[in-house]
C-alpha cells in the first residue's frame, strides 16, 4: 500500500488531472484536498474528453473510490451539474464521497468575489469568480456553512439568514457610492434571496446526500486496510496561500502540507509526493510570471498546447520553463519524483529556453529563488540558457528510448536543475502517451542513491 500526493509544481494547470487519471487505475481511493470548482482538470481517456472541476479524477474507474475532502469548498449546485454531466456520459458516480466537514460555497461568496475584483480595478487578482476566496474567508472567520449543515433544513435556513444579513451589509458597502449595474442587479437579488438560495441548496443537498460521509473515517479505514491512496492537488506552489505570489494566490494550500489537513490523514502517512510540471510554463490570472512570452513564441505555445483555462476559458499566459520556480517547489514539497507533461508542445521549436536564475534590472543582483516581495518579483528578468530543439514529432513515442536525443537531453537537464528525478514524461493527452522512465518498465523510478524515494505507480 502507499499514499501518493500529486502536487502542482508551477502556477497550476500542470496536468495533474491527466496524471491522476493515469495513476488512479492502481488506486483504491483518490482524494481532492483543496480548492473548489475553480479547478479545471482535463481528462482524456477511452471514455471521452472530460473537464472536471470538483469531482476527483479517479471517478472513471468504477472500483476506485473518490473523496472530496474536508479541505475542499463545495458549491452544491455546481457539483450536481457535474454529476449530471457524468451521468449523461454513463458514469453513475456511486464511487463519489463527500466529506461532511467540507465548507460550502454560497451564491453570496461568488457575488462578493466579483465585487472585490471590481473594486480592485487594475490591481485585480484575476480570480476565477467562483467564490473560492470569500468561502475560505468565512471558514477561517468561523462563520462558514458546512456540508453537514445541509442535513438539518431548519438549521441550514437559520445559518443562511445570518450569513445573508452580513452579505447584504457588505454588498451595500460596495455600492454606497453608486448603484449596481444591470448585469449585477439580477445576480445580487438571487444571491441575497434567502428563499431562493435555500430552495436551490436543499434540493442539491437531497441529490448529494447519498454521497456524504465522515471523510476521516473513510480515510482511516482505507489506511488500516492498506489501500493505495492518491491525494489529488489543485493549482500549484506559485498560487499557494503561504508560498505563492501573494496576493495573486488562491485561498488554500496546494502543497503536500495542505494534503494532510485537507484530506484528513496524518502527514507521516504520505509516502511519496509526485510533482507535476509542464515542459514550459503557463498561468491564468494576474501576478508575476518572469518567463512570460508576449510574442510569437508565446502564441505558438498557447496554440500548440491549447492553453485556455478549463474553468474560465481564459487564454493562459505562456512562457519558457522556469527552473527557479520549480526548484522552489521541490524545496517546499520534497518531491519523490516529477511527472513532466506536454513535452510534445515543444516539438516545433528549433531552440528552447530555460530560465535558470533571475536578474534584478535595477541593481544587477542575481536571484536563485523566489522573493517574498511580489513587486520585486514582477520586475525580475529571467536569465536563460538556450537548448537545442529536436524538431521531430514525439507524440508517437511510447518509451524513453524512442524520444529524440535532444528531447531526452532537455528532460535530463530539467531534472538536474530541479534536483528531483523526472519519472514520467507525457507527449500527449491520451493515457498511452505517458512515458515511464524506468528500465524495468514497472514504474519504479529511483532517485539516485535513495531507494526509499522510489515512486511506484504500477505497470504501464
Ligand atoms: P481563485 O482561486 O479563484 O481565488 O483565484 C486565485 C488565482 O488562482 C487566480 O490567479 C486564478 O486564475 C488562479 N486559479 C484558480 N484556480 C485555478 C486553476 O484551476 N488553474 C489555474 N489557475 C487557477
């Protein structure tokens, strides 16, 4: 048995969903431990092409149980919509479980998210407008409403009334200087209408009730039975509430420390951590992105990589691989190994750049790590190394040895810069396009001189 956390090593959208989908065939339990339906996990498998927002990526294996952990914030109507979509594709999702301790995203959270972004103006964070931040604010302020509260309809209505009284005061504050525009007017009325919200949420609760469990009891039993557990991360280190590019961060912790809290398992039970990094860099939303390319190369990365947000459809900002950011993530997350995704997107480039340090244009100072001051990080410039491209289509490669020598050299170079072994390389979105980099073909990847850090993920 083993417990593996799958964690984003960059700005999010690294391909965690496809990696979890790939690994989940050997998993008994997959747990989402943070975030909410701001997530957008794209999964392409023999059943079709899916965009998951809340539901863990192990859902396609009927014998794999999937848990939305206590660390996730759940929008019940959005979850019901996702269940409906999967039901239409033939998945009844009887293997989905929801922690009774998870907090709810309410319509007024979404409204406040949008109002706060409007108020920030040019300094907006570029959130997904899914109400994630305000839901976590209420959780920490000890006034959140949890899944377990949906069981008692009268108790839920009472909590909702209290929450809406407060929300009304906030909304009035935003509009003290002027009136809401037409677009928001309807949204405000809906979000602040206790009867309407209660009806929608209690109807969703009825639909979700068969899935609600004591999440910790489920996890504890799985641990005692020696089951194979995957912890599915959302977003990446650079958007972590503590370690990311504050304030352009999300409101939970994507790194493995967040996995223990948000899944409900002891930190010492996490055996391995698999980092996921793209072979280049992308981000949606605002904040520093030192290697961003505002040119043809960036456009080529976006088009070749279909880099548009899964949740919001926003074009992703694209740039070269940032080894400083990934190394920062390695230090925080202690990856046993890294899965490198979308290597094939680089097939068309004659020359490929890798950022190995930053330089402050004002002082000339060299930076080898990510600074705390976001304003400083904004102005740091990448120091690049140029590597030769391989100019060959890699999407048909199925083994490490089949990759062109320059592609292997690129991966090996990133590995040495990261200080963690790269165990998996993907050359396309299909399950078969995941290359395992081990001699035995069993998915066991050794970190040099450290057998205990092997990541075993089953056979190809
Ligand atoms: P929030 O989580 O919606 O509050 O957004 C905070 C930041 O995280 C924004 O920059 C978002 O664009 C970014 N973000 C949130 N969810 C995702 C995701 O699933 N992929 C990539 N970026 C995300």
